C-alpha cells in the first residue's frame, strides 16, 4: 500500500510525509523533488522554466512510475489532482490511499510567509489562497480516502492522528 499526501502548498505534505514514512518504516517519495532531479533544475525554478504543460506531463510520468512501487509515503504537488488521470494513477488499482491534509487559508498564508518561499505563479495573499482553495477543495475532497484537518496540528501530532486513522 502507498499513502499519498495531497493538499494545498504549505499544508505540510513533505514534512509530515517524511515523519510518517519514518514512523511506519516506509520509503518517502516527494514527487516535486523527483521532478527537479529529472529536469536538473532547482525545485524553485522547475515550474517557471518548464511551464504548466511540460511540468504537468513530467509530473504525470513521475506519478505513474512512483505509484508502480509499494510501501511508500508519497507527497504530491498541490496541483497534481487537476490533471486528468492523476487520481487514478495515485490510487493505482487500490494500492494508493489518498490522505488530504486540510488546512485553513489563514494558516496556509502564515505558513507560507514563515517559510519565505513564494509561488512563481500565485500571490500568497489571503484572497489568492482562499480563491485557489475554493477551486481545488472539491477535487481534494472527491479524491481523498482520509481527510485530516491539520490547521492547528504540529507535524508530529499530525502523524499521530494519521497513524490512528490509517
């Protein structure tokens, strides 16, 4: 079985994913990092240099390759579910369990500001994050096998809660 973490940028997919994989003796795979390795670009530049179309194509190929494996915690980009066919790849014949780390817009804006990493495509304002969440949440909700509101949870507490839910 693969545990696939989905959600908006800044929700904790990578941090929680690393901790969850360690606690469950599973391998951790960050799809965005894998794309950066394949494209030979720093992660912050990948989307800017490749553009939406090429990035999405590479992301779909990486998802297909990664999801062929088993016993992994996989972190996917916040936009991964927007591309047709990706949810099916992530669920991979019943082997992938999708976990939505749901976080309120205000908390996301705060987290993104603390990290100091800004999106090349979107403003990290409350208005923009709220707008994008409204657009993406129906996809996250429809795809998720498990939803956890991690707005006020530390990464460690999030992992504890997920261990109970899984």
